[in-house]
C-alpha cells in the first residue's frame, strides 16, 4: 500500500507565503511596503488577541460554536500575517534592488561581501590549477561547471548537447552534486553510520565547500535543503519529509523572496517534492530481488519522479522536451559522481606539491588523477553529444501557456489522488477474509 503524504500546517504556510510574494510582485506599483507592514502588524496583533481569548474560553466547562469560530479566525489571521509579511519582504527586496548602489572601499563592505570576494579569488586559483594540468578546454569547462559552479567556459555547442540530451542539470552545482559530496564526507568520517557526530561534521564540510566555490545560489539552496533533511535524520524526525522540504522552502523565501521567480529555485523544489510524492509508488510497482537491477530500477524511478514534477515548467520555459533524458541519467549520474570525487581529490592533492619532501610522491598521484578525470569527462561529453544526435532526441517548439501549466499540475495531482484511492481499495480488499 502507498504511504500517504498528509497535508501539514507547514505546507499550507508555504502556499500562503508563495501567494503573498506573487501578489506583491505583480502589484508592486499599487501596494507599497508600508501597506503590507501595517497589514502584517494588525493581523499579528489580532491573532495574539484571539489566541489569549481562546485560551480563556478553553478553561470554561463548555465549548460553544463561538469557540470554534475563534480558532478558525486565529488560523485566518496567522495566514494573513504570513501572506502580508511575505509581501512586505518582497516589496523591500524590490525597492533595495532599484536603489542605485555606489562603489565602496574594502572597509565599507560587509563581512559577507568580503568573504564572497575572497572565495572568488580562491576559486580562481583552483581553476588556474586545473588549466595548468593541460585539461582540454571543454573538458575543463564541464569540470569547472560541475565542481565549482562556473559555467562561463562552456561553449554553445556543449550547452546545447547537454540540453537536448536532458543532462543540463549536472552542469550546475545543485542537489545532485551536494548529495554526492555529502555521501563522500559521510563515508570518510564514519563509513555508513549516520550518527549525529558524522552528520554535523559532514554538514560543516558541505558548507565549507559551498563557501569556497563562491556561494552560488543553486548550491546554497541545495545545502539548506540537505541540512534540513540531515538534521531531521540525525534526530529521527524523518516521518514527514515534506515538512522538512517546506521548512527549507519557507526559510529561503524569508531570506530572499525573489528566489521564487528563479527557474533553478522552482526546479529544485519541484524535483524534490515530486520525488517524495512519486518515487515510492513507482518503485513498488516491480518487486525486484537482484541488487543491480534494483539499483537500475531505482535510478529510473527517481529520474521519472523528478521529470513528472519539472516537465511542465521546463516545457513552458524552454519549449523543448528531451526524449532520452531517462536514458541519459544512466550515463550522466555515475560519470558525474566520479568526476566530483576525482575533482575533489585533485583539489586536495594540488597544494601538497608545494611541500618539497612529499612533492615527488604527490606529483604522480596528481598526474594519475588528472588523467582519469580527463578520460571520464571526455567519455561523458562524447556520450552526451551522441545521444543529442540520435533521431528524435528532442521535440522542439512546444509552446504552452501559464494556465496550461497550472492545468497540467492539477491533472498530475488528480492522477496521484486517484492512484492512491485505487491502491487503498486494493489493500482493503486483500484484508477481507
């Protein structure tokens, strides 16, 4: 029987916050920050008054309809407060982005800005080391994109090949990459034991990595989502994974409401939410005993589940459907894993060449690692290019409107609900003697 994923308060708060941000974005010229601030203060005050009034009535012996009305009113005021607060933060961010910024000297910059500048310098040093290893231009470009989040060196042909084959998601430091690196740290620090100590140290390492590559937005989002899930895993609170996802979603939108309108943000959360909803129902369709076939089936189910949630937005944005994306993942994900591991080893080994006593030992290791990294990257680029050249690799110029996108998601949710209902009926029939 499929495990139901219930609608929780955090999910409704996420929806309310999203609506507030959209209203503020579209109605920025009509409703300013002051309006939304006043609404949020009033709704918060009313919610507090209703809360204390409800507590007072709950001490009485009777529970009348007025008591229930107060509870519903309090919920409405809380959601109105969240909606108006999201709208206020959105208006503030828009206003801040429209104000002219003057160049500041180093002392006037914030600590975060200084740190980001320093990390950009460090990332440039790593990139120069990769170039010094005589890695070919587009091989270097793919490695830099996957390991460092820098896609500036990718040419149009490489970008187009990855897009047509459905492998564009591996060219940015996102949830896949952060998850792979996190598993590496878990293995190095504690084997397969997911203890609190191992998880916390691994998260510190992940955030150090994200900081060193310049805090790209996609990597920050992935690290926040991973942190929320890992901490819930450490403290045995994994019963509601959508709650964890909602917490990360709310946290990130409070930091930067305009994230909501970034494509990478939308795809990240849609992919994870879709995997949480659809992976288990798809995976349990086939009972498989073979370990290798089970891995292959699991990878297919993860890819298909992510496609269900992201395809409408991808088609709406790019007007393209990649027909072999599920096949591509069988090549792209294992290759990306090896590239990230070898790239991390190369970054760690390179500074050791400056220490004379061990330089003769480290140099062959660097040469071997560099050769393996280049070979795997060349294989990946060649495979992606061949897939993109296959007949019917993509369906181009598919145009759908925003209402059609909303309609597609409504159909997806309807199919899921129907699937759950049929599964529930089958399980209940099996229990009848």
